[in-house]
């Protein structure tokens, strides 16, 4: 009988090592390599003989579009692409205590109230703890099937029934284990195997599977990276420390748009969805403070207005400080370099602080022009015209480049009472996209030099041309 062998696997990246080492050579993590039993290999290779032939079908064809399952929570359904698809697997990750279990319990209660059978399986909390949370949220009467289990074999045997629930929540995948493996729950092998068995069952039975995943200190979902490739949708529940607002962000969605966000507010009675996040992020905005600019951004398919704040002060140290909250620090360094090289605005001897108000993190390059306007306003001590929004991308040559969905940004600005927009000079839009121009004055910028004329109050004919 062959002696059982083992190998050493990094619990952070899943890399396999021949012997134990204190530091993973692949990802550099310390004390993350643990011993796991190696899977039994087949004595012979697999050949084509004895296999079942796979049938091919044409690429062209019609498939029956099944209706999506909606929970009644508009922000959650929006991030999922309009609802959950039968036979799909969703992975929800977030920091401990941010409200993942609360959100999913509210979503399952709303779904169960419509008559859809749902199940909530917890591997971390006891039934009494979940009932206490449900009573605090006012959901104790919701017909949600509740259970505590960690063995995947027992879970599959329970769900493999004719009257099985249509939506199943597993909280969390790191607590599940497959009894055919010797490794402990939470290891790379157990997380991968447990998720694979659950997803295969969900695809076969056409039920919706929602997995809750822990995150590492870097903010990524713990376990092997392959876990995010196995599921259909990956949602991150995030928030800046000190804010009561929560953002549900889709970073992967096979059935809807990515980078879609849903905004929630945490209260004593649970999470409340925010239908108009622009009003939320602009709360407290004042037009009479220099260094503040309203940026019209796009998060997924939703236009969002957010305030960008800049503060420029003389440095007291030998090296100027750059502090950024809610934006890319490398992008700020690029904008500062372009302002100095192309416009002669030297901020090398000044401390620069940049903040995106409201706890939102902006990643699109369309915020470049708004950041530049905030820096110029803070440095000169001058204000932009009242009720003005700004968006546009900046190139290294100082040119202002066009961005997508300009009309949606302008319509959102009009809805909130803004009367002026500073935008890139782009190609002419279609006639049906000019409907917003009559209600909002648009000033197009070809380069950063044109932006300084706004602060001087001297708009030339070319600079004030509407798109």
C-alpha cells in the first residue's frame, strides 16, 4: 500500500509548496503555509476510450429567458442586474460587522414574503442569535427556513428534495467543509471543494445560491482567487470608517453591469436603501467655500454627484505631503504634474489634501477635471460659479478628453438644481441628446488653460461653446 503523501498550500493565494516554509514564495505572505493531504491520483491516465461524447450545437439559437427573482429591496436588485437569476451563484464579501448578514436576512425576508421558499443556513451563528437579529429588524414573522450546519454533505441531502427552497444563503463559505478532505474548514482545499459542490448542485437544481465570504486585511475575499471565478456574481459590501452609509458594489456580474453600486444607510432597525445617493453625498455642500467642486460621476449605470474637496497649505517640512481619501494617489500626482508643467501652477512646496466627501471611492478618470478645478480653487482662493458641476479626463499634454455618458451626468445635475456644467469639448452629440442643454449652461474645455478663465470670470466665445 502506498504511503499517503501531503503537500503544503498557502492559505492566501493557494500556491503549493513541496515543503513547509515560513514565507510563501508566490504572494509573500508570512505564516500562511499549512500542510494538507494530497488528493489521490488515478493510477492511469484518462484516454478517450469509454468516455461519453459531448454534443455540439450552433452558436445561433433562442433560449427561454427566465424571469429574475426580485427581493423587493431596490438597491440590492439593481446591483444584481435587475434581480437574481435561477441557477446562479452570488458571492458577497465585506469587512466583519459591516452588515452582510443583516442585508441578506432582510433580502430573504422580503423574498419569502412574496411566496418564494428561501433558506438561510448559518455556520457561524446559532439559531437563537439569528432569531434575535430578526426580532430587532422586525422580521421575526417572515417565513424564512433557518438552519445551522457546516457539513456540505448534510446540506446537499437536505436541499435535494422536491420541495427544496429556490434561494439558499450560506453564511459563510469559510465555515463549510467536505468530509472527504482531511484539512480543516477555511483552508484553500476546503473552501474550493465546498464552493464547487454547492455551485454544481445549484446549477443542477436551478436554485439561486448566495455565499458569504470573509475578507482579508487587504479587503479582498479570503481563500483562493479561483473562488471568484467559480461564481457568477461577486458583490462587495463596503464602507468608510466613521460613516453610517454602506455601498454594495458589483465587481463581477455575468447577468448584469459591473461596477454598479447600491447605497444603504445603517440604522438601529437595519439597513435602509437610499434611492437618491446624490442628495446623500452632497449633504452639507456649500458653494461659498473655495476648494470644493461637485463632480458628476457614473457608478455602473447610475449617475452620482459627489463633492470633491481640496486643501492647499504651505508645508512646514522639507518634503510636501500628499494625503488622499477616496481617490487614487497616483492619479493626483499626475494631475499636479500636468498643472505644473502645462499651466505653470507650482504646488511642489505646498501640502495637498484631497477628500471625496461621503465615503465614496471614485475610480473613473472623468474626475480629473474636477480634481484640477478643486486644486486651482484652493490655491487661488477663488470660487467656481454657484451651482456648477465638473467632469472630464485630463491627458498628459494638458488636454481635456471626452468621457462617456455625458448626457446622463447632465440630467442628474439638472435634477438636483445645478445650472452650470464644465465639461470636455467633444464630438457633437445626437439631436435627442441635446434636450438638457436648454436647462443647463455648458462650458466646454479644450485644455486646462481654459479652466483658469473660469476663475477669472472671462469666458471667451470658444470656451463657452455648448456641446
